[in-house]
C-alpha cells in the first residue's frame, strides 16, 4: 500500500490502477474497515487483474483452449460478467481482452503510452461471451484458443460491493467504498445519506463541475470516455470498447452516472449506456434506473427520477 491519504473518517491509496478509498460514519471503525478494503482489493487483483502474470485471469487467458481450475471468487467475478453480458444484450462483454490490447490498453493505465504510433493490427468484433465455458460444479473455466477475457467492467464494481458488505458486517457501522468511481455503501448511513460528488473524474477537486447527491443504500457508478484517454497515430482512444466493432465506443456521452441496488448493477448500466449512445436514456428509463448523462459539450440529461441539479445535496435512491 503506497501513497496513503488519511483523514478523520476516511483513508485512500492507489491500487487497481486507480484510487481506492473507504469512508466510515464512525471514525472509530476506520482501521477495521480499511483492513477489509485492503483484503478485498488484494483478493480481486490476484483473481481478476489483466496486468499481472500470476493472476487467475492471466493464466486462464494463456491456457490455449485448455480448461483451468479457478477459485470460487473468480467464478463469482466471471458469473457477474456473464450476467452483465446477458442483461446488456452483449454490450458489456468480457471477451474484449484482445481488443483492449490492440487499441493500446495493454498494461496498467498509469503505464499506458499516452501518444503512440498508429495501430498495426486491425480492430474487429470481439469473440463473444457465449464462447466461455464455465463449470461451477467442477470449478473450471475453458476459453477457446485466442479468446482473452477482461473483467474490468464488472470486477471492480463487484469488489466494491464485496468490501462494503463485509466491512459493514465486521464493524457494525456505516461504510462507503469508492474504487475509482465505483461506489458501494453498507450498514447505517449518516443523517442525510452519503454525500457523493458526481463529476467527470472520480479524483477531481471538490469544486469540480458536477452535482452532489446523497444515497443511503445500494451503489452508484460512473463510466466515461474522458478520464482514460490516449492516442494511437493521432487517433483518440478510450477504454470503453464496443464489442460489435472491437474499437472504442462512439463518444455520444462523456460520462454516465447511475444509481442502483448494487454497484455492479450501476456499473452494468453505465457501461451499457456509453456504448448505446443516443438510445441510453430510453434504456435506463425502461429499467427504472436513475441516471445522469453528460454530452461532450457539457449538456446534462437526467432520467428515471434522477434529481434535478441544485446548489445543495439531493437524494438519489438506488
């Protein structure tokens, strides 16, 4: 753990290629909640990281079409990704691993070259999530040779839900977990709910353009095309890949934020919305998912009861 930032009631550090933090309603439980966060981040990183050779995901990607035994945690993460694919009609697809590498996101984002040469490999549609063979009873997963998984769209959100639930159970207090904009809360919320500043970047200043909302349960997630950007041959890239093309999704929204019953469900909805583009507001409204969508020019669109923007804090139920 490095670059630790601690204040009364919260602690944050760099991990998973982003900033992870835990906030508690009672400062007396902070150390215990932080220990749960450290444990959860370590477990999920070892299971699901695309950027470490010893992770379960990397070993599975290198298996060459052979079934591999995996841990129950990895199975949970993969089942979550498959559920996301089903709910999104394949727009959130875990077989985007090779596409991520082709467009240049082939290492922890802090180390990604920001202005590289033109792509040497043509992008193409991803293989598709239905090619994954998961056998929970046997504890194995098999990928066709050449298929590469990337669970980043949902594993981080699942980790947030996992940590929030366990930290609340361990401490008996109210806990908010923030993993780079994927937020989950557990236990009793403070009066007025947890105050969350919704902006383009999770690490932006407190006065960054955006909106402050309050939640008391569930989760919230933000997906966007502005925070993780780089260039290849002068062409702008971002990390939200459209499975139908294997290329970054067309930039209709620069950020989408959704409140839901879990961080995972919020994350599925935000990623789906970025890829859906102009159809996203209708998709969210049909599922009664409160959302805030921001166009590249800064225009804000809200749906499904997301609160109107005011100068104070407003409630947003998941």
